[in-house]
C-alpha cells in the first residue's frame, strides 16, 4: 500500500531508446537496484506490431513508410499493431506484481483501463470497456490502446510489467497515423482523441501530470514527478 514510484516524463523519445530503457529498468527493478517506475512520454511516428503478428494490418508499403517518416518495430508485448506519435501520451508502468500480494494479471489490465476511465470522468466523459477487447472507448471509438508484457522475475515469485497504454490526446492523430493501419486488427470501430471528445485543447505534458494522481490512486502507489 502506498509504495514509492519514480515518475519520469520525456517530451519525446525514439521508440527503440524507450524499449531499451524499459528492458534495463526491468532488470534493475527485479534485482532491487531500482524502485518501480512510471515512464510517460511521446514517440516520433512509429508503428509497433505485437505478438499476434498480422502484417496484413499494416496498409502502407515500405516506400510509403519511408516517405512519411514512420518507423516500424516488431516487439514483445501482447496484441496487434498500433500507432505511436506526437500528440499521444504513452505510458510504460514498470511495476512488481508479486505472488501473495494480490497478483492478478487480468486485473492489471483492468486497472490500466480504470486510470483512463477515471481521468475522462473528470471531464464528464464516459469511458467504457468492450468485453472482447482491451483498451478504453468513448462510445464505439477507441481513445486508449493497451498492450503489455509480464516479465517473469528471476528473484521473486511474480512478474515485472512493461509496455502499457497509449492515450490519444491531440485532435488529428487519427488521420496522421492510424489511417495507415487496421488498429489492433479492429476494422469495425474507429479511434478518437481527448481533444475531440471534450472540444478543449490540451498539451501532452499537462495530461501526463494530471494522470499521475489517478495512477497512484488505482495502483496504490505514491508517484513523484521527475522531468528529464
């Protein structure tokens, strides 16, 4: 209860650099050389393909990807393809989930969703879940995608979490990046953003700062903000 949490915010970080940072911190957290972390950041335009591996859900050719300056990574989280880019808040919680302390992998996904649902409720927006999918929805459009990995601990009976959620903040992100893929392999529903559903302007850093208290409340942590 009320465990310490280091919160790091980066205004922009290349995807590969962030992935390497996660992997390093996972080892250090597991060895108790570091405490738990919450990484909050933006990526340059990037498509990530999770363990489901459906290359047909990427609709752009290699030449089109190069022309648009979009990187592609095949990664080790669960799920299908998604987009990361400017105007989107990406969150990577690196938390210990230990046996005997309420270890619930399915429940962890629901907690991530709850952080965004609680945040949206502050604007009078009803965020919801769809039973067959992870993520948070406003009506029939997705506002937040979730894909995680549970890294088995070498030092205790449990896991260290990695990857996390991608919360669409700025209007226009739908056309800029999601138009080149079938997001998460879901064809029947679209995507939206915080600015679109509220009609208000936001900065990604503002949203990151405001989400931290809700993350602390849902996960019973005590996160301290750090600028990098």
